[in-house]
C-alpha cells in the first residue's frame, strides 16, 4: 500500500488515490485533472516528513493542469479522513513555494497540519499553508499549527478564496488556526483576500495566532487580512496577539483587517467573540485597530458579538475601535478609558458585568447548567 503506489487507487470517486506516506504524496505530482474528471484523494494514515527525503523542503504539490510557469485550476477532492500531516516544511523564493498545494478547484476537509514551517522569501508570491488559491470549496475541519514567515501576504489556510458564482457562498467551517507568524507583509489567520464578487461564510472557526508585524502598510486579521468580497462570520472566536515591532499595519482587526470602502463589500458578524491583545512597541504607529474590523460595518451587520480585547499602546495611535456596529465591549479590561474609542455604537461594560450570568441571561443567553 505505501511507497508511492497510491494504494492501487485510480483517482475516481469510487476508487480514489490512497495516500499512506510521503512517497504517495510525491506520486500525485502531475496527475491529470479536469472539470469533467475530478481527482479524488483520501489520506489513509498520518504522515510525518521528519526523516523523509523531503524533511527540509516539500515543494508545492501541483497536478497535471498546474505548473510553476502557467497556473491553472486543479480539480481535486481531498478528504484527510481525520489524519495528520506533521513537520511539513517549505522554504523558497519561487513559485514552487506557495504552500502545500497551489491552485485548487474543489474541497479539502478533515485534515490537520501540525508543526508547519513555511518560509516565503519572494515578494511576488502570495502564499498560504494549504496553498495559493482555492475555488468553490468547502474547506472543513482543517487544523493548522506551527510557524510562518513571509515578505509578502501569507495566510494560515488559503491565500485567496474564490466562489464559483456570485450567489453561492464559499463555506469555511470547523477550522482552527494557531500559528506564530513573522511578517514583512500582510497576515491573515485563514485567508488573505477574496474576489470582488465572492461571498465567504466562516462557521464555528477559531483563530489563535501570534503575529509579529514589521510592515508600515500591512493589513492584519485573525481571519481575513484584506478583502474585496463579502465576509460573514457565525459563531467564531478570535484570540490572537498582534505585536507591532518597528511599524504596524495600516488596518488591524482581530477578526478582519482591511476591506475596500465600497458599499458592495461588507463584513457581518453573528455570535462572535474577540479576545485579542494589541501590543504596540515603539516606534510603531497604528492607523486603525478594532476588536472585529476597522472599517465597513453598520449596526445591522453585527448581532450579539462580544469583545474582551486589550490594547497595550506604548506609542501614538490613531483610530481605535471597540468594534463596529453594536457590540458588547469590556472596556475595563482594554487598558484604555471608554472615551478613547471612536465607535459610538459600542456598548461599554465592566468586566464584572460581562462575567455576570444575570447580565448574559438578560441578553438571551441560555445556560445548560
């Protein structure tokens, strides 16, 4: 079964390629895919790169339609079946270092990446741990931990998400990302950008990355760094730490960073919690920081959301927002007076109020015990 035989699979839905080890992963390179002949892949064992020929570097996995010179969609369906890939390491300065995969059309689910080490040193490369671009989706039950470094934009999951049409949302659900990220460019826990017409829904996801930023123009977000589409968050938690070193992001949000300021591009949040730390080291300056997103929201777009963020501001800072739209904000824990926030819709409460069962029950919370 192991050692490059792909378990005797042919890549069809009824007889998928079986991946048992690193040799099987490499055997997938160049396999043909098409919109009418999608390739199906199933992981059958945990895979550890340590001790393999690719221990120091595993080049981006490309299929028959996709080369480093001409990127095309690879039509793939991947189910990790609950398995884990450990010690995936990729270090490069060319198109063969943009993440585990490159440009996928399809679904990836039920897979964990543990102890990732992704180092991207080409300023022309937009990378993500899972890959550069994915279309259609869904992306479900993916767990990522480890570290990333990039001189351009980098994402904990996929750099860019694209929908197949303007009405069907791209679904990201049940995913968890916890990375240590050192960035000279922008960082996003889940994806950096979406297309103008894309609708992306994040459901039941958690982001817990620690981000060191040394860029004067970066857009940083626990989930989304920069977007040109519509992003909807349901039951999500962001518990990231943003450390601004020599300069800081133009827009930094614990859930979402920057979005183009046009009426057709929005964020919306329902039942989300933000409990992040903004740590600004001199001489850094931050133009905009927010518990959820630094621009774009209206009252109608935020429903029953809570912020428990803290701001350690050891330098001059411009706009700081408890959140956008109506959120319940623990200003006492923030390290700043309530008057410091410029979002008039924010409802400031004390730490004791936010910890009170009676207060939460009055807002409609139901406790099981």
